[in-house]
C-alpha cells in the first residue's frame, strides 16, 4: 500500500481522448521549421500532473529516490509514454547539437529541455536541476523521476508536447519509515527496493494519508 505524495499527484482514468489529442498535436509542431524555431526561443514549463491516484491499480515503478519515494506510472499510461518516446526520437535522432556550453545555451537550473538518455539512446522530457560545469548539467527526466549528468550537447531547447502533463506519479510506502535516529533510508534498503520493483509490474493500493 502507498501514500500519494501531494507534490507528485497522479492519474485516475485520465481521458484517453485528451491524451491522444495532446500526442497527435505533434503534427502541428512538425509542420514548419519556423514553428520549431519559435518554440526553441520560448521557454515552456512541463505541466504538472493534475490528477490524483486512488483505489488499486497496476503500475510500473521507474525510480526510487533517496527519500524512499517511489516514482511510477500506471500500466494503462504505458502506451502514452511509448508514443511520446517514439515521437521525440523521430524529431531529434538526427539533429545537431544546439549548444556546446552552459554559457552558450544560457542554461539555468529549472530550465525544461528534451534530453538524450544514454542507456537506451532515446529522447525524453527533462528539467535541469544542477549545473555541474560549463559542459555538463544534471537533469531529471520528468516522466520517470531519475536524474543523470549529461553533456549539454545532448540537450535540446526545442520542447514538444508542452500541453501534455508529466506522466510520473510520486508515492511513498504506507506506514513504513526508516528504523534509525536520522530517519534516513540506508542505501542497501533503497537498492533492495530498486532491484525488486523498478521496471516491474506491481499492484498498488492507495490509502488515505
């Protein structure tokens, strides 16, 4: 059983027609180069997920953070993420770097971008969370929750699907907390959770907090 983290919010039978419409809007983004250039100069903030989780459902955890919070998405939204991933790959896989340094790209913490995930060589929506050097930044992939340090050459300011809310939901284990004075999760416990639930279909029950 899980508590929903109020900062994450979630999805309860989000209307498929709205999601499909948002994804099909890719056509308007891909129509003309001028439209793409306008979007590149415009900072778009990824929309938070407006829905809340309730009841029981199947979900796929994607990340366990240092606070013990579990980042996941319902199985029913898997097709949306696949379509989103494929659409971003179609747009960005043959593109040249838009910047070679943080200064050139005028990057700041909090900037929303599209970033290349090196493990699967696909593009995903992300937010810059830390400037590491003039050539590297740490980003969080907003639809999954994990953070990675990337070269700025693997970032794109051209943002697609700005009307599609973040698909990730953040929850915590119900009535379970670290059994130590600092109330911090030990790495061995977090690693155990990661190995046993991440990328696996799990049955989730949301309980009132």
